[in-house]
């Protein structure tokens, strides 16, 4: 991975942490995982939340590979992938998405609606 790609990924992780903090979710203190500068296996990309958050951005972020990476590295927290597909220059804006396992999403909805 090039230095430019690493910088871009780190900037995306910081942006997501800021956006999560701006959402003022009770009990969360989102921040970029400090272990990212040493080894991606030490911590998730964004710490301080109820989920194991991996962030991916690029032309074609591989959501399944990212979810598998989070599954393999996670602790007891449910894995979540936050992804951004870079704009291809056609004028369409980038859209950030969240990918998670269906059973985790069902549990999330169950808690939110009970």
C-alpha cells in the first residue's frame, strides 16, 4: 500500500470518528485506533464505540473482505464496516455506507424498537 493510500485511509478513519462524536451517541467516545500506526491487528480502525469498526475507502472497497477482516480481529463487539466508494469523476458524490451481519442488524433493530 502506498503512503498516499495510507494517509487517505487514516484521514477517512479520523473523519468517521469525528462524525460519530458529532452524533452524540451516549457512552461513545470515538477516536482513531492508536494501534493503526503499528499493526492493524491490534485495534479496530475507530475505537470508543459499541462496535468493532473497520473503515474502507477507495475505487472498489471490498466490503466482504473488510467484514471478514473485522470478524477475524474483533473482540466481543459486533463487526461493522464503514465504507466510501470514491467518486469516479462523473459528478456523482461519494456516499458512506455501513455493512454488518444480518443477525447483528436484527439485534440492533430489536433493541431500538423495544
